[in-house]
C-alpha cells in the first residue's frame, strides 16, 4: 500500500485592509485549510471568503484558533486557565463553523495556532480543555496536533479523532520541538519538498543543529504567510506525488 499524507496550510490571516499571504494561489495545492478565526488574525469577511475558496478546490476546512493577541500574531505566550482556553476555542471555532453552515461546507478539524499549539502540547490541563472544547462543540471534529504530545494523548483517551502532523517549512531544535518564527521568511521549495519526502518515507527530519530526529506524522504543514507560499505548496505536492506518495483527505487519515 502506498503512503498517504495530507498537506495542511495555515491561512485566512488577512484582516480588513491588511493582506497577508496568497491564499488563492496556495489553495489548489493543499488538502486541508486551517483558517484563522479572528483572535490572532482573520475577520468575518476573510473567514467566509477563505471557506468559499476551499470549497471551490475541494479542500477540507478547519478552525485555527489562537490566543487573543492580534498584535503579537498569537506567538506570545499568555497565562490562561483551562476554562478560559475552552471558551476561547469554542468562541472561535463556533464562529467559523457558523460560516461553514452558511456555505454548506462540513467543518473537518481544529488545529491550535502559534504558541497556543505548543502550550496545549506541554500542559496537561490545557490539553484536556482543548479536547473538552471539541467534545462540547462537535465530537466528530478531528484534532490536528503532533504525535505523542499531551493534547494527542488526551484526544486518544477521550475518543476524539486525531491526526499527527509535522511542520515542513519550520525549523526544529535538537530537542525535537519546532521553532516559532518571529517573521515568516521564504523557504527553498525544493528543500521543503525534500523534507516532506523524508518525513513521509522514513519519518526523519534534520534539526538546526544537524541532528536527525524521528517524527511520526500523516499531515505536513506549510504556512500561507510565507513570501513564496504558492511555490512551496505546489512543489511539495508535486514532489510527493512523483515519489508515489498520495495526497489524501485528512478524514481518511484520522485515528
């Protein structure tokens, strides 16, 4: 059986007059869209437009909720309680879900954004709050998160479908953790594609220190705010397919 993976992208991050990313040219080359829900980026008009774009290309729609920190783009850690987090997630995901209903699109998944993603991976109480939010809103939603983390294990324990992901266009430290970029820079599309192939075929990735680490993942993330995101997405998808790796819907990879 050939290897099957999902390509997901963080997008829908424009706000009012401020345009970020090139979603229209990225969308044809991905299979899942993580759409900002208004806290770290995005607005109602952008949310609906991004859903319509995903619908046009048959791309799965997911919520990408973050911390209430638009100025810091959700990349600055905040001290929040599990109850606060649960309400943040329901508020943002519920807003996006309303637009999916209006556009007759099924919401597929939830993926925390930025530093919140790392917080729910490390903190058991925040991980449980994340899963509880999904259970309260829609237990059929898939959680997209890294394998073996607190959030992944909590989802498995409470019966939420989950898909493990890796970041194709982010650096990893020698400790195995991905590194948040202060400002998104252009990545060499061929390098991102090579990383994707390595992840798909042997689960290996090289860190910034030259160490080779093992990562188990069925979905590979790229970022829509990269200066050359469309080229990165296109090259990753084309290279994976040339290597006999099938791009599959996230729902078919969930466990």
